[in-house]
C-alpha cells in the first residue's frame, strides 16, 4: 500500500456524539468517534485505516513507555457559519512533525501522507467539529515507537495515530507565570525544539511547585545561564515592551510555534515593531519595574492567545495592565481568519 492510497474505513456502530454537551466542553477529555492508525514495519508505513476511537494494546516492554521515543502535533479545525470545516495551517504542523521525527530517530510522515490522513479522518468525523464560539476540534497526531524491546536503539516498528477532541478554552482566565531560574526545560543541543513527550514530562515537577504558589505556568529560561527568557512549555511567550513586540528567537531549545509565527506575521502586517531577540531576565525585570511591559501573552495552538495577568520573579509579582488591546486584536483577528470571516492573505486556512 502506498502512503496516498485510499484508507480502509471501519465506522463505529453507534456514535457517542449525542452524549456530548458542546456548550460546555472541557479541554482534552472527550474524543470523537474515530481515529486514523498506520503501522511502520519492515521500513514502510502500512495498514492505513480509520477505525473506531479506542484503547490500544501494547507490550509492557514498549519502547515509548520506557524511553519516550515519540513525537506529536497539535492543530485545530473550525466550523464556519456555512458549516464548512477549516483547519488552521495543517501543512506547518506536518512540516514540524518531520523536523521533530528526525531529531527523535523516527521515520518521517510525509506532508502528503499527513494531509491525506487528516483530511480523510476529518471527513468521517466532520459532525464533531463544534461551531459554538471559542470552540474547535483539537487534532492530535502522534507517532510512537512500538518495539517490545528493552534495549536502547531506535525502534524498528512505530504507530502513527491521529485522534481528535472537541475542545473549549485551554486557559479559561488570564494566566499567572513565574520566571524559573532553577530547573531547566531544554538545553542547547537537546530536544527542546522537537514536539516530543519528554519535554512535557520534564516540565511537570517544576510547574507543580509553581502551581502551589498560585502560578499557572513557568517562564523557562535558558538551561546554561538562566539569564534569558525562552518559552512556557505549553506556549511561546511574547511581550509588548513599550511599542515593540518582543519574543525569543526559536532555536534548538524553543518550539517553533505556529501560533507564534502567525502572531509575528500579523504584527508585521500591521506595521508594528517586532523584535525576535534574546530577552534577558534583567531587561524584562527592569521593564516590568518601569511599567514598560504593556502586555504579555502566550501563543500556542491549545492556548491560542493566553493573556498574562502577572509575572513572578525573585519573590515579586508584577501585575500587568488589565487592558490588553493587542492581545484582544490578535485573538480576534486569528479567530476570524480561522473561521474564514476575514481574508486569508497568507494562505493559512485549509478547507477539508
Ligand atoms: C498544543 O498547543 O497543541 C500543545 O501541544 C500544547 C499542550 C499544552 C496541549
């Protein structure tokens, strides 16, 4: 079977959709009826199929369970007023998954394969794309090592899955973040730029400590000196310092966020000053003290534009102004582009 062949489709006998309250959807707890599955064996992707969403059977020795050889993506589909299904920048996710896969020694999913699997799945489960305000169908492609082998080497078998979940907001209120200068999320030469399981696992313990102090997330700093701001793990970070939108350049320790890129593109379209530069904690602290940080927000697929309420550093909490016109404008513009309500000048929207 080639990667672009028709997929086998085994449909669910009875849909679960009537059990879902689409006006009150939690993030990432309810899943649509079907999933896409493919197996990598003997050097090729095969057995491509769409089947009812359900549990998998894996060996206790499964390589991913022990060594985390896996990559994933996150993207969203929207339903517009005409009932059409639109996906935001899926080709960018396909490209990023190839980059992540290379770093994790995982056979790549070609962009063509990714797009055809995604399109086929979304056609089968189109009824699951919610149309209510601030909702979407979150799409989670994942590739993981499937060898039942406890030795260390790249797996010889893998599974590629795509499953979906109708979702509401990831953060339901403006977030409080704390600058982390003890623990490290990612280091130069490491895997911070790859969307891989371990990056998220590594963030849990430090984030939990911060959550006990009332913060939602951390602002990670560079692993070597802890002097420069990086990302937040669940999202990239952007700061409006006076009239300049500042964000860390992506590199080998920061995820190349698609929402981040969309924000920078829009800000440049609007003639704003945009700087991708290494922002030192000292410079940020001085700007916070001087009231020069007019807004700060996270940008991510799940997080969308997550406004930051306060930033904690060295025992001091800096509360940002309540009015956040840039964050609001970005959220609103991206929302309208995603729904096809304003012109998509960058070719970001893919119609299923
Ligand atoms: C996404 O934004 O899609 C992610 O994968 C981040 C995660 C916090 C859900």
